[in-house]
């Protein structure tokens, strides 16, 4: 079974994101989907052929985490974009953010500060499924740094491909555009 690439062309025309930037980002995402499918197929064939104990199998299995998370994180990312409304102060998500961080404003301040840190990666708002608390995390690479036992609610791509075409080195300006286009309903739907 292979995974189909999802169509996010409805995001074209979104304020603060050029068509060139978005189309390049969609192409990058398509690469993750293609590579995930190729790896899944190759790994399954290696198991059938009795090669599941080889170093080649081990390396491909390790690579799968990178490609898989590259695919899924981009899906979360694109799906939490395209919104036009602010997060309702009466929503369950807003209340949970305020409870976990002291206020929505303090959460946003921290999330944006993490996004402007030097380096490539992702900023994610996660829910600890054990205690319910919301926590912001920095994720360096797709396959490293995701907190165990947590549900991803909101993800922001801060690899250069997500902003350089439109914003150059002005990552903070990209982050402002990202926040103006958040689809809070998609984010809240992930809340457990």
C-alpha cells in the first residue's frame, strides 16, 4: 500500500506566502511521500527475501523515520495553515493554552521565540497525553526530538525552505505571516 500525496493547492494565494514558495514546498513534500513509499516497498521486499538482518535493511529502516516524519510533519504543517480567523477565546484550545502557559500571550511569545532560535527544524505545540498539559518543543530533525507520549497539535516549519524565498533571513516576518494564516480549527481538532 502506498501513501498518496495530499493536495494543498488550496493554500495558493494565502497572504504572506508567494506561489513560488508554496509550490517549492509542495514539491519538497511530494519527495518525502515518494521516498516513504519507495522505502516501505524496498523494506517489505527485503523481509520477503530474507534480508531483514542485513546492514542495508537496518540503514533503510533508520532512513524511514526521516522520510516518514518529513511526509507527516508537512501534512500537519499545511493542514494547520489556510485559516482566516483568530483563535476564539472561548474555545477549548484557547483555555488549555492559557491553563498550560499562564495565558495565550505567554504561549505565543514562547512559541515565536523558539521559532526565531538559530538552526533548522520545527517548532511544535504538543499535548502530553498522560497529564494533558500543553508544551512547546524544538525539533531539530524530522526523526529526532519528538516527545514520547505526546500528541502534536501545531507545527511550524523553520527549515529555510519554508521562508527564505519570500523573507530571506527575516525569519520573524515569516513567523508573523504563519500566525496570520493559522487554521485554528484544524489545530483544535487534534486536541485530546
